[in-house]
C-alpha cells in the first residue's frame, strides 16, 4: 500500500481505497465475514500497544526520581496506572512487536489466539470481545494472517511520533473507513448497519452531550456513542457511556470501535435484547442516542404489554418503532434529552395505537422537535435508514423555556443534499448540519434566541394545531412552502423548448399514422398475408 500522509477526511477516502485494495489483494475471493473481526482485532492490538507504550514512557519519566530500580519497576507493573488513564494493560506476549515476530513463525495463528486471550484476561472490558480462531483465517488463504499483520504495521507507521493523543490517528481512521465498508460489502447490515458519521455528528450537535451519561439501547458498531464521546472531549468534558446490543457480532465490533478511541462502555456481559433483558434497568441517563432497526417485527411485544416503560401507550406488537421511542424516554433523567432515528412513516401511520401514542408524546410535553432528513445518507442493505426516508425525533424532559414548552418545532431538511461521497450516498458537512442545528438552538433559546419560522425550512406549531392535523407529525404538514423566485427570461425559454418538443412529438405521431395507413392500404380484402 502506498504511503500517504494522514490528513483530511477527503484524503482518507483515497487512503481508505488503497487500504481496501491491499486487503482484497491479500484475500482475493475470501468472504468478508471470514476475516472482518480478525482484522479489526489486529488493528486494535496495534493501537492498544501504541497507547500502552506511550503511557509506560510517561511513567518512566514521572517516577525517574525514585532511587531504586525495584520501586520504578513496581510502578510500571501496576495495571491501575494504565487503566485510570483509559489505557489497556498489554502483556509482553500480547504486544504488537510479539505479533510481528510471530508473523514469520509456523505457529502464528496459535500465538495470535493466545495474545487475544491474554488481553481479555488482563482487561475486564475486553472479556468476550476479541475473536479467536485465527487458524481459520490462515486456512482461508496461505500467508493471509502474516500479510494482514504486515499491512497493519505499515498502516500504523504513518502515525506521527509527536501526534497528540486522539488526533490524526490512522488506526482509528481505518476503523471509520472499514466498518461501513464491511457492511456494504457483506450486504448483511440488518440491525448492525453503522450510523453514518455525518448523521451521528448531527444528532450529537443537536442534543449536545457535553458531560454526564450517554446511553444507546442498540449501539451496533458504536458510532453514536463514539460521536458523543468525541463531542464531549472537544468541548472540554467527559461522558460515561452505557449501551446494549442484541447481536453478538455487533456487540463485539461496537466495543472495539469505542475501545480503540479510549472510550469505555458499560455494555453488559454479553449481547442481549434491550426489551426482554434490559441490562440497565436502573439507569437514569442525561442523553440517549439511538438508531434502531426500523419497523422491527420480532421484538416480543406480545409478552410485554404490561411493561412500565410504555408511559404513552402499549406499542404495536408487530412493530417496535414506538417501543424503541418509549424505551429511550424511560431512561432519561429529569433534564435528559434523547435523539432517535425513525422512518418517516412513524410520523403519520395509524394502526389504532400510533396516533394515540403520538398524541400523548405531544400533550405530555416530551416531544420537542422533529427533523425530516435528506435522502441517500445511509449505507446500503436492509439496516436502519437504508433506502427508507428517515427522520429524527428529539425528546427532552423538564422543558420550561418560554415560548417553546407548548409547541413542537418542525424542521424540513430534505433539500439539504450534502456532498456526494459515492454514487449512492451523500454526507452532511459541518455547514450542512449547521443549517439544521442553528434553527433548533435558536428556537430553544426562546424569545431571546432570535428564532423565526422560515418557509420551506422550519415552523413551530402549537399543540392545538397538531391536534387539528390528527396528531400527524410530518414536518411538511406544518412548514410552509418557500416562495419560488421565477426568472421571466428562463420561463420564456423553457416554454419555447417544451413547445418545440411537443410539436416534434405531434409530427412524429403524424408520421406513424401515415405509415400505418399505408400498410393497411396494401392489404387486399380477404388476403391472409400479413404486411
């Protein structure tokens, strides 16, 4: 893989393509599922070793004044000296240099398996997270495991020696590129489709999790929680991260995705259903972010009709949309805020219960804002948001801002196309997201926020008005159409063009009619021959 300086997101798309081509060259024709978890684990070990070595050098300098070597060594061997700073303990026979040396050995797969076990034994948060069975990878393609180790080593060598922690880390950037690429390649993203980074950024910029606790009831690959942690750090804060995930593979990948960024998640001992095995029953979160599977039919709704989470009504047993919404709200603290991705159908469909639940969400004052999203933001496949029109529901407890408490803000962002990143997917840049977040935050500022309704973009509707619309929450019902400025000269030219097209169509019709009549005239009465 050609070396390229780490830099902008755009530059990393080029770099990512080079990385992907190198992987395909190493594993031609090998199914992604056969090596995905193993490659991500190798990248994680390389990053964990780098962080461990950096912390160890810091400790050596900090305690160099101790007179005895045994005292200095004692400090270096204390696991808490690392874990307290978000660094995993990496035993000597689990460190990256050990794996690179093993790459030339015949028993390479056994050594890598043992390194993964050692890492799990030394770090409680990695229990059950790292994969085993590296021999299967070696069997899939001769030399593949050694080649992947060499590839990761070459990738990591581009990390600048003086790089500040958490910045320009090519190993983290590799995760950001590979996780969605794996999802697209596999066409198996149902329930584990990553939330696109620009959508995750929009959600965090809306509810602003600067400190406190953040919870995702279906964390998948961990993108939303990672975005929240990054947002908090950029604003001088830290957040405690909680989550749950049903699918074992996503449960492992999501934790690795957070761990490689130095974010520790409390995710339970194993994957489990949020509805039937809630791992955080007593949690009161400051923020909730969620991108659940849309219209999930198999959520065991029939067995949970008396659940105390259904404050606004019992959800449809065959569709979990309003179960996810109410679960998210049930975890909020007195001033908590939640942002949940849903299909736009959830705003208007009525199966006998949905409208009643929407009514209570509005009249109870919990629903604060609805945003319809542009199309083509999500990855392909059958996962949440893929190919389905999507929206954001924003909820907040303790709403008391003058001018907003008895209304709901509707934002129509469908016209914000963003930037094309592939033939089928766009992303929202900072300026695009700002066109949404500025409206929301100005409105939340109340009478002093400078908010005004904008035709074609946003409108604050009263509860009475929403009731008149039968509790339908589609922003298009409330946001007035923007006035379209028409250029008279353009209009004249367009009418001229369309008129000429119509005349040409008439001429072609006349030619076809003449041809058909000529063919009919050639037929003699009673002649069985066809023209």
